[in-house]
């Protein structure tokens, strides 16, 4: 099957449908509020946080985080950082979270220390070398 030049160009220029930004929500006193996911970083790091949901609408996966859930933050930092997980993914102890290229151009893989669900992948915008924070909710509580 061959495509006309217009059809080929149209499909090439269409935005990808396999990846989309996750949708993030906070819940306080039964009021659900949509928020920008980058705003959740400080909320996730605080001791008193509201209930949070992070959903990937493409895969249909959501991770619910209550104020009592334990979160682990893993930092991936280097000259170049490549993440191999996304929000909603289940990770086990020893699973690869991503790869880092060091200043000496060595490639290193970084692995999860815990089992759980990836809540948020956040790239620190002003950091040099590159830094990405992966928030993992320990245990269960996601949906697949």
C-alpha cells in the first residue's frame, strides 16, 4: 500500500499519540482539583500532603497517593539522563529506572531500590548537570 505525498506528510506531522503528559489531581475534603504535575513536586516532598492522583490517559493507568503512603525519591543525575519508566508503571526492586551518561562519557544504569508504582517523573528545569527525580510509591495502590 502506498500513501500519497499529502497523506504521508499529514501522518508524519501529526502529534504522537503514544505519549502524553499525565493528568494530576489533588483531593482535599472531598474536593478534587486538577493541578499542573510540576506543582506536585513540593507537595509530594512535604510532610502534610493532600491525597493525590496521577493518571496517564493513554494507558489508563492511575496512581493514588494518600497522605499516609510512603514515597521514595530516586535522583538520576548526569551530563545526559534517559528515563525508561513513566507515571503509572509498576517497578520491582532492581528494575531499571533509566540511564545516565557521566561527564566522562560512561553509561550507567540506575535501578529501583523499592517495589511500587511510579507516581511522578520530574525533570528539574534549571539543573546542570541534568537531574530527574522519580517518585515511587512503595507497595501497591496503582491500577493497571
